């Protein structure tokens, strides 16, 4: 099955928005699928949930990725789970799947032809500035940046 068919089954709004983002269906890609909230997803937001050119499966080591929207996000995996989280969780196996920015991977990925869907617990934020440019723009903080 293609990424379109898989995505249509999980999140119709995102599948529709991805049609404007992914032009070449033969390129490898990774799509981060947030929960369905029945809201229309813009093309800009859809771009922030796809990495074209790579099929990303391994989130065991800290790294970064760049989405089609230009957001640079960290990826990783925490071996040390909070004792509080372990006490309130009824599904301890969920902690083993990795993290993208502030979103956690919530279930097993779905592989398609040259693609993979990674399911996350919340939408990825659009990141337009890095920390350096943020500090440089703020007059009250720029003295710490120089």
C-alpha cells in the first residue's frame, strides 16, 4: 500500500493536506501523524509533519531532523523513565518508542512503499527561529548573546 492509502485510513484531513506537499510519490518519506481532531490541516502544518528523502525508523539515539517546513527538531529516546510516570502508566511499553521535539511516538509505525508513518501524541510545533536568532532579536536578552 502507498503512504496515501495508509494515511487516509488514519487521518483523512492530513492525507488531503499532504497531496499539496508531496509532489513526487517515488521519493522516500517519513510522515509524523498526530491524533485526528477533525480540524482542517493547512499545507504549512502538513509540511511540518513530513521529512522527504528519508525513511526514519530509529529514534534510539539523539539526533535532529529537518521537516519540509524547515523546522529543525530533536529526536531521541529516554532510557530513564520517571518513577511518577511508571506509577500512573498502565502501558509501560509506550516509553520505548522515542520522541520528536515535544511529541512522543505512541504506537508502532506503519510501513508503506518507500514510506513510514510514525504516530505521535500531539502536533509538531512550527519552529521558525533557533535559539541564537531568538536571543539576537530580543533587546532585553541580546546583551547575553553578543
